[in-house]
C-alpha cells in the first residue's frame, strides 16, 4: 500500500506568515513608541527607529527555522486507507475515507484550508489548500476516495478556481 506524501512549499507558508508577523510587530512597536514619546514629551528618536528595524529583521529571521520545521513535520498523506494531516494543533491524524462526515472551507487570507470532519476524531483535520503538486494531490483523492466523496467534491472546486 503506497502512501503519497505532499508538503506545503516553504515560501508559500513563510511569506504570508511573515506579512502577518510584521503587521503585528509594527503595530505593537509603534504604539509602544508613541506611548513612550508622549510620556517623555518628545517625538520619535533615532534609537527607536533603529530598534524597530532590528526587531523587524529579527522577527523575519526567527520565522525561518520555525516554518522550515513546520513544513517538514506537517505533511499530508493520501493512501488507499485514508487521509493523514494535522488536526490544527499539530497532531497528525489519519481519517479513513469512509469516516469523513463533512468538509467546510476555512478562509484565512493567505492560508486557505478545508476543515475535514470525521467520525474517528472530535477535532477537525486541517487540510491546506496550498500544497505543492496540488493537481496530483486531487488526482490521488479521486483515485482512492472516488469522485463522489465529499472531500473530492470540495477540493476539485478549489483547484479549478485557482
């Protein structure tokens, strides 16, 4: 029995995450600088701008190893037995094809997912819709689960949209 493994391309995961991280970091830092400047009765100084730039670079740099590990560990597998992917908390779970009870699209800008409900686990499986070799992934689902399966019915629609 052959399981086919699919991964999220590093850059496809890293770039949107880096944008989110930079927006959050910038908002927090500039709010902090504003409060400090008001408390001192002065404006922004050179040290604040430099510390912001260094912090932004550090945030971007620290995300690299985190997402290298993420894409290496959280793989999606498709086999005749079922689908294996993360449950949203990083725990890998396998759902036999017959246990899939529902599929719902979750859209987080930059990170589209399908939430797959199964009768074998209380938590939903989080299936990323930005896997490498997505066309092959969809073909394997059709081959193993069948064209009438709920997961196939949802996923091919997404692939056709993009």
